[in-house]
């Protein structure tokens, strides 16, 4: 029945009065047909459903456009999924990054048909000119889109995210036949993907449909994005949508992890992905737990610093398109709905908005910009950030007014039903706007746009109601039109649920959706609704009907969960403005239902820590015992018993990762009352107790709560760090003061003999250091079981703090202690034995070194006072600037030595700091001065295997053949520690190879002892002689034995070819004596798994040596000996032809023709292609034939 309105109203209350529950007004809505219809979904009973989902094939609606003038558009969700379904190929090679995947967002879609989606070209052009391609530096770090609910903030950011290179949009549409039966409460909707049309300014459903490639990814056949969208979207490298109904999207650690993964997966950020793949330390940071433990530090190390490095090197710009504008392009990060994230803000830690406000400007390189969206009422969340503001309300910008007017006119142009409703005359599809009817439509459009004030949601819903004839506007009678979203929602629910009873039947479903902190599936919603009764009265079919009734208000996602079709509708169900009607307002009964569901869904005592915290949250929200007429004590006991009844382990119920780092104080208090252990140890920071983690993270309220429940104020973790030390590391002065008031030990030490003061000094917290110094101190007791603690007074602990602060470069702490405390700048710390200057030099803190030198710190303290002077520590660290600063004080480079007498030049030579060596040599450092062991700088350069340093020292006149106290020369150390290049350099410069040290070892024996094969082979090639000590050192080292024998075989055959038979035979005979007997068995037992290989190699060498002796004997005329040796060679390896050939030739020369012919034939069988053997055999056969008697 068409809604007829004859009465007129004089105020905004008129429409609300028409929505009352009297029978005369509801009859007009009995035949209500949903104006924003969601297609039916098939369900089956919950007993057959496991909460899973399955996807059906892609459906297309060919008749959709033809019917759009007469049908309402169904609502659905749109999902953003990472292209290629997950990890980048570069990151996939790293085991630590195999599971790196960003968050998938599903956003409610009010209308599946995007024909009428306004392009907002002016907005994208503004973003392009101000953020992406700024003509000059404008100081803007981004832009913020703000407006009231329904003004299109999320839609704009979704357009950019869907069109960016990293992502592809997937819209989940419900195109199932409305007459189909319900089969599954969690069945997924069918998918249809829409892409952008040409530069018409509108997205069209007639655009080519992309085909899904699985996991929500879409492979596009061609780039059909309009130019106005493409220019901005191509610069998007990451995005995040905060959703009020999904708490995890509003969590700061999850937000930062999502940005990090998206940037790593973005094709535009390929240099960053390459950097991550090449650095295992960065890969380990792709862990959500690390983002919970230290969000800022983890994001800075994983994302900020690598991107800053790439930006300085100019590698980010080169990844963009090779067009003229790409050189100056900036990158965009999209963040939607900061106000919704603020709703889920933690008690004591940063929300997403406060984090961006505090760190957003310094967190990313200059070429990155943020595009944020926020509700107009929460614009103060981004106050202080240099953002370009874009107002999406009509009150300040005519462009928004034109966009709204454009949308309304397109709807009017395309729908005859709306035209007939608004105009008093019949209209056709090609209605002329210049006619009188057009004039009426013009006035209607202007009125509707003025009332909407930029709210496209209002325009869409009102036009849907008009299209369905639930609101009849004749002529210029606009008093029946709703004037805001609240009236629109009231009208829609009144049409669907005309009586209070009909609405109350579906209220439990809405309350469950509103109370849940994450979207629930149909099966879960059903069990939640049934949880309030021991014997559920609600049947599955009835629940299915309720879902059907709510299908235009609750949207089903691809994962089978249900969410409100718009955040504004969700908020309207929960609260109203003062003085507004409370009809259709939902209460907190949904919290009680979820609490009962959590308790009953599993067996008794089955809820883990995270589930218990959710149960506690819903118990507190539900106020279940509020109306029970009992004392408070009894009511509290009921809640505590409830929690104990449901818990697996109530003592550890506070120890979920989320509650440890983002605790809910009220829920935690409830759990502590129920028996949670305030001293329970966590899995973080080396088994730190809860109080330690709270103090380190600065969770004041949580720490106060734990202390209220008698948490041990001096409890320690595995490294003996107390809560006070953790608070000092975090710099949380308020917590330190509270711990001190509760009796925390100021002088307690950890395993490294550090107290809270030392930790505060090392982390640069001056205020904490100042407070701790004002406390009373007593002698410390060591936390290290290995020994006592040498510090016995407050002045000594202050000196230790000064030295440790200098070690890590905390100049502010050093300045404070030096100015206001009794600190001597050159006094050593009794624990480390170092001064502040020496520690700063050792750690390469050049700014601290300059500060200490400006305050007259002594560089030369004497060998007795300090074993390692600051100059040598700076040299060892290799910091040229620090060494130069120390040398400007006039220190003598040859007199500054360490405990073993090493000079700065020796240390630089050993470490390979050639730049520092040149600096020292420029200050007249002696190259031939020796240390306590008579080693010079050249020896130390050889010990360090620093070839370039050796060359520099030789060029500066270093003595090459000078022996140290042990008789070792530089070449001995090169043979032990060096490489063949270094050894070759020394030999070329004239180093002797045959001089032995005091142990009687030459460089060749030294290389054997050091197992340095490279230098050993180089020495053999350069003519090093073999002596008895050489073979002695090879015992038990078959590899070196093989190398020596190979060398002898080569020398022997070389002499044989030169005709020096006696010398060659001597080499072969000498080598054979060195081959171990029973080669294979003996060597196998000495070398383990590789023994058989080495034994085979030695057997082969024995064969060649024996064969070589046989050849020498044949050449020398010792034929019998040669035949015997050839036979021995055949026994060693009967499968080789050489020994048969040699023996055959010996038999020929001895005129034993038959034996010779036999050996020739055997050799030819083993090597049939050998022409020399075949020719010899032919000649021998001919000779034998000639000698036969006729």
C-alpha cells in the first residue's frame, strides 16, 4: 500500500508522530517492501555448520541495469585483499617472513550499484596537487577528510585503496534468487567485482568484470581506472580502515604491523622489500608480539629507519613510473575513521590517533604523506598535525553541494518511479529538465541536498524510500521528508517492524551484534541469542526468519559474519541525542547474552586468559545483578564465582599478550578479585612478572592495581631485573615514585651488577636519575652469584652511572651528573675499570668524546692506572673522527700502550683500519717499535690477515725478517693466520721461507699446525723444502699428507721428463716411504667419514709413485726391477692401462715376446682407443710372425 499523507506538520515532531505504535498509523506500512534489499541467503541448521564458509562462482546480473529503475539495490560488503594472496616473492625467501600478511578489510556497502557514485574529481585533484605532486614545499604532512556521518569519507579512501597497485577490490554481493531456501547460517555471498570506467567521473557496473584469482585477489586484464583516480591511487603504498565493530582494526600494534606489511608488499616499495630480504635482523621484527612490546621502537627500526636510508640514497624515487612527474612524487598512506579507533583506546597507552599526533611527523621520510579521515566532532584528534583539511559538509564548500546535487539528479534521471512520486505529472525516462516537471524536480533536488548537508547516506536512503513509494512527495510538499538520519532510521525500522512486539523479537540479534567486539557468524549469533535460556525456546527456523527480517540492516561479509550496514546506524541504535525519541534504542542485554554464550559454549573451566578477559568485559557491561535485591558483597561474589567456574587457570588470566600491554583496568580488577595472581610471570622480557612489564611500559593504572592486590614490589625476572629497574629503563618517573613509596629497593642489582640508577642513566632519563639520587642509599648486594660487588658508597654508584651513560652516548645524563653531582671526569668505574672517556671511545660515541674533551678529560692516564688507554680503544673501534680528536690533544702515539705493550699503530694494523693507520703514521708513529713480545706492527697486521695494512707498513719501512721473542717472523704469522695473497706479498718482498722459530718450525710447518691449506699450498709452490718436521706435523692430517705426496709426484715426473732419472727415482722412492701402510683401512680409521675418499686418493698416489719408479728403472736399464714395480702398480689398480703398457715395454726390451704381447693386449682392452698401444701390439705381432720357423 502506498503511503499517503494528508496532514501537514509544523515541526520536526510530525514525522516521528506518524511512526508511533497506534494501529491507524502502522497499517500504511504493513505491505512494506525493503527499500535497500539484501538478497536472501541460504541457511541450514547450526548443528551442521562449523562456522566455516565456501565461495560460489562469480555471478553477473545481465538484467540488473534494465531493472534498476524498479528494484531497490541490495547492500553488501566490499573487501580489500592483498594481490598475489600474501607474501612478496622477495620476502618469501626469508623464513622469518613466510607468514607476513596484511589485514583484510571488509567494508559495508550501502548500494552495490556504483552507477551513481560521485567521482569527487575536485577532491582527488586537490590531493594530487597538494600531496602527490606539490609545486613547492608547503609544509603539509598529509590531508584530513572530515565530515558528519554518511558524507563519504570511507568511500573516498576505499576508492583509492581499491585502485592502488598493491590492492584489488572484491565486493561481496548477494545475488542469490530471493526465493531460494536458506541452507547455511554462514554461507558466503556470491562475488562480483566492479572496476572503474573511463574518465567519465563515475564508476559503472558495466565495466569489464575482473576474475578472482583466489584469496580475494583480482587480476585485472587492463587498467581501466579513470585518470583522476589513477594519479593519486598509484602513490598509495599502504592503508588501514578502523572499524568500530571490529576491535582488532582499532589496535595500535595491529595498525602498525599492518602498515609495515603493506609497505613491504607494495610493488612501489620493492627496494624496501629487497632490503628486508637481505637483512635477517629486520626480518625478525615482523612479529606482532614485538609491536605489542614496543610499538614505536619496532616500527622505527623495521620501517622508518630503512625507508629513511633508502630515501637518502634516492632509491625510492626510481621505483616510480618513468614519467616527468614521477621524480617529485610523494607516497600516500591512507587511514580511515580515526574516531572509531579512538572509541577502543586503551586505558594507559596510545591510541592510533594519539600515536600519529605524537610521532607522525618524524616517523616517515619526507616523501611520505598521510591521508586521514575523521568525524567532524572528533577533528581535535588530529589537532597539531600539519594537515590540509578537506571539509565534506555542504556548509563550507560549494563543491560538496554540487556533488550532492549531481547524485540526486542522476537518481532522478534514471528512475521514473521517483519522478512520478515527486512530480504531479506523468514523466518518461527522457524527462526534460527544462519543462515544468523539471522545475519541480529541480526544486526537490535543491531541497533534499540542502537538508542532507553533504550526507550521501541520507540522500540514498531517502531516495530509496521515495522510489518504493513509502514516502510520497507531490509537488512541493516536502514536509513529509525526514530531516536527518535519525528520522530516516526510525522510519525504516517502523516500516519493517510496525509494532513493539515485532521489533522485540529481533532485538536480541541486534543487541548481540552491537555488544560483540568482533563480527559474529550466523551460528554464533544464534547460540548467543539462545544463551539466556537453559532450554532454548528459539528454534533455528525462527532465528532464520529473524535474520531475513534484518537483512537490509545487517550485512553479511565474505567470512559469514554480520555487521551493521553503516556505522551511523550502529551508533543510532546505541545512543541518541538528548531530547530525541528513544524508540528502537537497544540496551546492554547483548553483553549478558555473550557472557552466557562464552561460558556455555565450552565445557566447564575451559576459557583461557583472553576469553576470560572478554567474559569479564561483558559481565561488567551487562550489569546482570543490578536489579537483584541482595547486598553488594553477595553480588560481587556471584561474578567472581562465574569467572572461576569458567577459567582453565584463573591465576594466569591476566597474562594474554593484549592485556599485558594494553590492559583493561576494570576487567583486570575483576579478574584479580576472582583470584588472578598479581605476581604471575609473563612470556615477555625474559619471564618478567606483570608488575615489571607494567612499569616498563608505563602502565600506571595497571601497576597501581597490581600493587593494590599486593604484587611483590621487588619481584625479578630471569635477569634479576626488578620493577624499579624496568621503570627506570622506560623512564617512567611516576611509576618509580610510586614503587619507592611501596618500599622498592633502590640498591637492588641485576645479574650484570646494575641498579635502577644505572639503567636510567644508560637510557638517558635525567629526571629519573635526579629522583633516584635524592633517595637514601645503602651498600648494594650483587645480583650475580659469581662474585661480590665492589661499590660500597653512593659516590661510587654515581661514578658508575656517569661512566655507563658515557658508554652509550647519553650526554644529557653526563652533563647533569658532572654539573650537579660529585663526579670526577677521569675516575674509573670500579665495576668495569674504565673511565668515561675510554668507554665513549670504545663504543664510538664521538659526540660524547667531544663533550668530555671539552671538559678537560685526560687522554693519557698511564699504563698502571688504566690497562687500555682511550686512544687504543678508539683505534680498535675504527672511528677516524675520535682518533683525530684525541690526537689533537697532543698525546704521544708511541707511548700509549695497552697491557701487553701494543701501540695504537699495532692495534690499527691488526684490525685493518687503514685510514686510522695513515692518520697515526702522519703523526710519526713508529712502524718498527715492538710490544712486550717483541712483535712489531707488521707482525700484528699478519696476525689480523690484513693484506692492505701489510703493504702500507712495508712501504713505510717495516722490517720484514725481524723475529719476535718466540722466533716468529711476519711470514710465520702470515702462514698461520693469513691467506695466499698476503703470503705472496711477503715472499715477493723478500721474506725467507726456511727460517725456523724457537720450536723448530718453519712457515710450512706452522701452516700445517694452523690447518691453513691455502698458505700451505702457496708455500709448496714457492719452493718450500720438505723436512722431517714437515712429515711429523702431518700425522693425523691426511689432507696435508696427500698434498705433500702430490707435490713429490709432480716433482718426480718433472725430473723424469728432463732425463734426471736418478733424482726422479729418489723423489718417487722417498714419497713411497711416506705413504701410510694399509692405506685405505688406516686412513679410514683416522679421518672418519671422509677416510675412504682420502684412502682412495692415497692409493692412487701410490700407484703413480710405483709406476714412476718402474719407468725410471726401464729408462735406466733395470728391466727386472721395472717389471716387478709395474706388477706392484697393477696390483694397486688393475683397471688402469699404464702399468700394463710399461710392463709390456719392459718385456719387449727383455725379449720376452709372448709375455709382452699378453700385457699389450690387456692394456688395449682397458684403453681401446690408444693408438700407441695398438701400433706397438701390431709391430710385436708382425715381429713374432716373422720369427716363426717356416
